[in-house]
C-alpha cells in the first residue's frame, strides 16, 4: 500500500513539474520593467520596442561575468547597427561604484543598469546565478535564456535570425 502511494505521489509530482514547465513555454514575454542606468536615465520597454535585446545579469565579483564581457561587447558591436541592443544589469549585491568603475575602465558601449533593490532580477524569473542572460525578439518575447557564458557563435546566429525576422 505504501509503495503504491509513493508511486502515485511521484507521478503527481512529475506531472506538476511537467505542467509548470510547459506553462513557462507558452508565456515567453519578457517582464515589462524599467531599468535605471549608471548615467541616471530610465530605460523602459518602449525604448527597446522593435529591437532585438540581450539582457545580461552580471556582477563585478563574478569571474565568468568578467571573462564573458569582451564577448558581450563584441556581440553588441557586431549587431548594433541592425537594431540590436544590450543592457548589462548589475546584481543588487554589486557595489554601484564598482559597477561604474568597471563600465568606465572597459568602455562598455551599451547600457549598464543597477538593480539596486533586486526587482529586475526577481522579475526575470528570480535570477540568482550570474551570468544569466536573456535574448529578446523584436516583440519583447524571450527566445533564449543563458545561464553561464553563452556559446557566442550560436548566439550570433540566433541574433542574426531574430534581426532578420520581419514579424
């Protein structure tokens, strides 16, 4: 009897996990949130309407984040003339002065935002691990999530495809 109950509970749990995963597949809209940049400007979803956007959650204390940043810069520079935007969102635990220093000394050519209260990370599926990045299509839908450094060659192909999409 106990074995049967465990199997039923395991099946129910597996079904719930599957259903929650499928639900996420149908709701791919990126959160409609504003970002506050290190320059003090506020970026809203309207500022990126019709653009392909790479949202990168990172931290100055994250070794992988620091290592991937030249690839993020190269990606931005390669596609910026075609309607591609990047926003690097520093995690709430990152010191703002460190973020500003990092962005300035490395001449980051894209928007850098501070997530001082953690609301952006929370809105984006409660980001905990850095780097975590999201590629958004022109309609503001998440088309790919990266946890860790992306395969930049594959990312470039996906960006190229998203930029070519007429929809």
